[in-house]
């Protein structure tokens, strides 16, 4: 690479750097001016509120996911637990028919 081209490259870089600095300074000034005006204040507040909304939505999503995971864990734990064998209830034995004797009367 010839020294002439190298210098040209450095010059271009220096110019870019200067222009960027000017642009940045102007942007900061403009931002400051905007924040001082009512419309700028409103815009800043809107940005803040939107950011807060986004944060809240993220929190909701995270908590919902955690809750769902906990429910799933509990369900799996319940399924994995050995179940007690079901106790089968036997029907009561039918009463023997009552025979009428002189001592007992037939219930009505």
C-alpha cells in the first residue's frame, strides 16, 4: 500500500470522526431542547410508560411460566406416587326371612 493512499485513508477517518462528533453534539443539544418543550416532556413520559408496561408484561409472563411449571411438577409428583389399592366394599348380606312363631310377630 502506497503511503499516499494510507494518508488519504487516515484523512477520511479523521473527517468522519470530526463529523460524528459534530453530529453527536447537535443531537444532544436537540434532545435537550426537546425535553425542555412540553411535547418533548410528553414524549419522554410516553417512553417511560411504555418501558414500564414492557417490564410488567415480562414479569407477568415469567410468573405465569413459573406457576405453570410448579403445577406441572405437582401433577407429575402426584402421578408418580404409588396409589393405594382401592378397597372394594362388599354389599351387606341379605337378612334371612323371618318365620312367624308364637313368640315373634311378623314386622309390618
